[in-house]
């Protein structure tokens, strides 16, 4: 979060397209790599029985920030230009994203003398613990199974659309404030989708939801091509299709 926030603040000083892409890609790679690994690694350490729901809550918190970010940036740009927008985004990232994590985040419950939720509910007897472990078996994957092309292929599409989305909407005749609201709406729909995915039964194989999400991602991206100012009333429906991919 520190590197991401600083990179976004430095974007306000750039005079070069090459420097812009270097800083933007640095921030984006942090978001797609160490950032997610830290959040969901911590969630997985703390939650077992309710891991899916806890993951949805964590994603909801992320999406809440992404709802606010475009609007914050737009307000700053309306007053002082696009450089002020990057300063505002970087400042909010450091204030809300970096400081609470630095001060309060604990890697795993054992560091505080606690246990994950599965064991805490069944610590009265060893038999109950074994029964809980049977009901909620801990998945085990090899490195080959865990690393796939899905994330590698999805993130460039999602990041590319996110980078050019507001500019594309404005070029199609949508007002800047409306465009920022639409970008925020994408994150809002992603938050709704994350809660829905968290309620999926554990017996559903992850390949099927991922395949469905990939289809929504492709469909939502293609619908961006034909956007016209007269389409304002149906933009929310298009947002819904795209945003399901973020869960």
C-alpha cells in the first residue's frame, strides 16, 4: 500500500507517457499481486468454516473504496486538474489503505494466542474438533494446480478497461461527473457480486463460477464499444454484466 500510494502521488508529477505507464503498471501490479495475497492470505489464516463469507466481506471493503475513488478524483480534478486527482487518490490510499494495515492487521490468530473460527467453535472436545475438520476439510493444492493462466489473462483485460473507461465514456459524449459515477457503479456492482459469490455452497467447483465470470467479463467489455450518450438509462445494466467479473 505504501508503494502504491507513493506511485500514484508521483503520477501527478509526470511529464512523460513512458513514466506514466511505469508508475501506473507498478501500482497496478501491486494491486494484482502482493496486495491481494496479503489480504486474502490473512483472511484464510483467520477463517476456515466461514472463509467464503469472510472473503466476500473483505472484497466488499475493497469495492467500497473503489466506489469512492473515482468520485474523489473527479472532485479534485474539477478544482485543480488531473494532477490534483492523482494526489488525492494517493493521499487517500496512504491514509485509509496504509495506516490501518500498518497499525492493526495481524497475520494469523496464533500470533495473538487465538485459533481460527473452525476450532474456536469446537474447542470443548477433541471429537468435536475432528468432526469440524471433517465437515470443513482444508483444501490442498500443488503449485502447478494453484498457479493458472486465468488470473494472468483476466487482469490485463480488467486493468485495461479500468484505465481507459472514463476517457472512453467522455469521448462518447458522457459528462465527466457522470462518467466517474459510472466507474463507481462498476465497483458497486462488483461488491454485490462478491457477496453473492461468498454465499455459494462449498461443494460447487471453483472452475464453473470462474468460467461464468470470464464470460461476463468478455461480454461487459464488448458492450463498452457501442456506448452512446442516449444509452445513459441502460448503462447500469451494462455495468452489472462487467462488474460480476470482479468478484
